[in-house]
C-alpha cells in the first residue's frame, strides 16, 4: 500500500468513525472514485480502529477511568457502585451487536449489504431519523441518569448499525435523543458505547489475521496508520462535542442526505 492510500484510509476512518456520518459510506465513495486504499488489509483495519478508539478513551479519560474501575469491581463480583454499573451497562449495550454481527457473518449477509445502493439509502433514511428524533424529543436527561433499560435500548439500535451506511455513532445518538438525553449527553453515551464494540470488532479482525510474522515495512505502515487515525479521530471528536454545545445535529443530517444521494446517483447510473 502506498503512503498516499495509507494516509487516505487513516484520515477518513479517523474522522468519520465517531461522527454520525458513516465511515462505510465514505470508504465506498472513495472506491467508486478510484482513490480507495486497500480496505481488505485486515491488519491495517485493526490499526486504524485501535488508533481511533484510543482517541475516544483519551478524550473521555475520566469516564474511561470509571469504566476500568467498574470492570475490576465486576470481575470481583461487585455491582454496587456507579462505576461497576456503568461497566455492566456498557456490556449489556454491546451484546445485541455481537449477536447480530455473528449471525450476519456466519450467513454471509455482512458482505452482501456492503454496496453503494444500500449505503446510500441508509445514509438518507437514518439521517432523517436523527433529525426527527432531535426535533421531536425533549432534552431533559443527563448521562448520569443512564439506566439498564436505556443501555439495552441503545444497544439494540447499535446492532442496526451493522448495516453499512447506518452509522454506529449516528444511530446510538438517535436512540439517546429518543430517550430524552440532551444532545451532548447522547453523543457522550454513544462514544462510551463505542469502546467495547470497537475493541470486540478489532479482536475479531485479529483472529482473521494470517499467521505469518509482520515485516518491518508493514509494522511501520500499521504504526503510522494508527497514529494518523488517532489524531484525526481526536480532532473530529473534540470539534463535534464542542459543536453540539452550539448547534443541533442538522448540519450532519444535511451532509448525510447529500452524500447518500450522491451514492445513489452513482449506484443507479
């Protein structure tokens, strides 16, 4: 893979992974334009995903520390603290996507769904759904009020994001707004939910890696990809969280509809 393609994959993946605009849609668009990097490089996929998730953990470092503390308490059989409840709720929210992901992978549907037509329609439909949810439901709840029922509902919606173009962050923010969370708090919960599911998907990809050792050139590419994805993801995340304090999700919705229409134009032409 050339440095140009490596740069494109890492930056695009880093920027779009946690914004409600679907990383899959952008990678498909790059492929259609003939500038897509080799997205079948499993090792590089793992590297950029890990770089992106480190950005989330660093940005929400106080919450991440609470998750680590709570996970340790859960392993010791304790569920009586806010930290252990948060860790348990995140685990509950992750289960639906893991189950559906396993089914789609075993049946082969996961590959059949990855095409410009499906992604284009999902971009438009779920973009409008995000706009509707934000305009319809009141903003009255904080992330500290997250309950187990909320975690399960948002987890079920997160599983829908296995359909390319839906956007994992977008659909969980939509679910959060439907549950009455403030837009900034809905985004925060969506980002925390991304930690276990991204680590799980990276672990799955690692299992698919071929057994041969990595050479020095590939290790350099993986390291560079992870670093680029980290900085791109952190910058995009910081801007989005600051942006949501000032305006609504509408700019992201407009962007989704335009990009979805472009993908449909390409697919049907």
